[in-house]
């Protein structure tokens, strides 16, 4: 199985959340969530709440072909987003990331539910999922560890909010 056969924009559902493909028309509702500066306060891209920065984030999510919005079952209200991406990984791997949620859903298990849905879907196609997490983003690191992510020796550096940021990489292996 390879990531090229992967459905990058499935509809994934649980009792508490539906992940569906991101569409251009989701801009207003998703930015309505993302414009809360407190969501990004401990994130390396702490300026992502600003419209120009979020526009680039949104455009990249669309371009990746793996952008998903998180919605509430029944109402369809957008409460956040996540993404599948294969651009920074090796064959047999898939990255899951760029996840954010409205603060009302922090501490509710929603993030873990979203990631578990994505991991289960990915394991239909790949052997390993990776999570690139800003080295100092303790909240996100703990969230990945809670769903079974193991810290690897791999790292990735990039610029965020005008500063170089080192990302540590966590992995979850598919057990056959």
C-alpha cells in the first residue's frame, strides 16, 4: 500500500465530530474559528489568527489536497480543521497535522477523536503516520503522545511567524 492510493479527503465520522473535505466556501466559517489569537498563543505560528497569515494557511490546505474541516454532527457547524499531507514524508508514511480547534472544544477529547479517525484511515494505506510538532509546543506534543505518538530522532526546521522553528517528529506505526 502506498500514500498515492490514499483518499486524502475522506469523510470520517464519530458520534462527536465529522471530518469532511475542505472547500473554498469554508473560508468564512473556518476563519471565524481561527481568528481567536488565544488558539495560536503557544503555537510557533502565533500570528496565524491574522487574516493574511490564515489566508496562506487556508490556501496551502486547499493546495495540499488533504485539508479537512471538523464539523459537529447534525448541525454541520465548523469547529476546526486538520490535514493529511505526503509532501514531507518518505514512502509508506503520511503526515497528519495542521490541526486546530475552537477553544470551546479544548480538553473535551475532540482533538484525540479527530486524530484517531485520521490515523485509522491512514493505516488503510500506509505503514506509519507522522506528526511534525513545534519543539516548544508542549500542548500539541502531549496531545500526540496521548494517542500513542512516539518521539523519533527526526526533526524538521522551517520559518514560522518570521522565526526559524524546529519541529520534532512523532510517529505511530501500523501493527499488522
